[in-house]
C-alpha cells in the first residue's frame, strides 16, 4: 500500500493545538519538552544574557503557536512582532494573549524561565504579562507575495528568530534558500538572526497527519548563512534522546549569526 503523502505546513495547515500538546506540553503526555523547550530556552538565555545583542524590535517567524522562545527575547528587544502563515496559529495565540479559558497552558515555560533567572513567584507572574505586552502585533504573511506582509509594510528589525519554520515550508535546497532570503530581508544590517531547526529530518506527525520536513545537515545550514552574507556567532547541536515514531528527527540545531553591515 502506498504511504500517504506528507502535508505541507503552509499549504495544508496544521492542527495547532495538537501540535503544541504533542511536542511542547509540560503535563507528561509529551516526550519532547526537555529538548524542544528547555534546550531552546537555555540557549537563548545564554546568548542574549551575555549582553552582546540588544535592540528595539524583534520579529518571530516560527512554526505553530509557540511562544516560549520569546521569554528571553523580550528582555532584550522591547517590541515583538509575530508573523504567521496560518489563521489557526493566530487564533491559538490570541487565546493565550487574551487569557481566554482553554488557552494552552505555558506554565512549564514560565517555571523554566524563572529557574534560568533565579526569580521568585511574583516575578514569574509579572513576567508573563511583560511578555504579552511586548508583543505589539501579529501579522499574517504570504510566501507568494514579493512583500510577504502586503499590504502592510514593516521596517527592518534588530533581531529575527525563526524556529523550525524554514524546515517545514521548504521542499528542497533552492526553496530553503529563497525562503531564507525572503525572511531575512526583514533584518537590519548588523542585526541578530537566531535559527532553530532539526537536522536530517523528513517528517513530523500531528494526530493522524504526517507533515513534510526538508532534510538538510549542519554543513548546508552553515554554507547558506555564509553565502547570504552572515557571520556565524554560535552553532550548537543537540542529539535527541527521544525514541518515537511521531517524527524521525535525531538532532536539533541552534544557530546565531549577524547580518553583514
């Protein structure tokens, strides 16, 4: 029997809540949070807390409705714009932003951030509100448009973070490079780029649906950054310890780079 075709994130959409519950939950049903959440938050904290990068605005181009990558980012960039391809992701984020009943519970991310900062309970409560206030807008974008956010025109940002998005919207090397160029056009010269992805991966599952992931290695990622005029600052790879048939990723990569002035 022929295997079902894998869905494309930007064309077929995704169950946003199912994605969060599968890969980012802190309530025991997820096997992945130590890698998808803790590793990512720790690396972001280490890079930004070193004090070399700071600015006014940051743009987030990331998969699904994840927000944990923004805790530390919002400490160093006061205005965050979230850019999404899918309406379902925007709706899921609005539930959290507006504190609706049934919004995804990010308490485990709050607690982990508190541990990184060494802060108390009140700081944790205040921190969630600070993060929400730093998110000044959410914008839907379209990969087919020359200006992705048309009719809205955005200024270039001091920082761009993209977590797993390039992996799932690109079908081959050429598409990855083109999508990378489209996203990094929004970054100022001298600005900080943070890239999170999975190496040598072909799919991830949400419910009964399998979704496409572009397969690449660390060498390709580094080569593309250099070719596009970026100076790589850090690149760390985490070997996965999760045994699962929900996805075939074996390594996460966390990379920071600066755009040529």
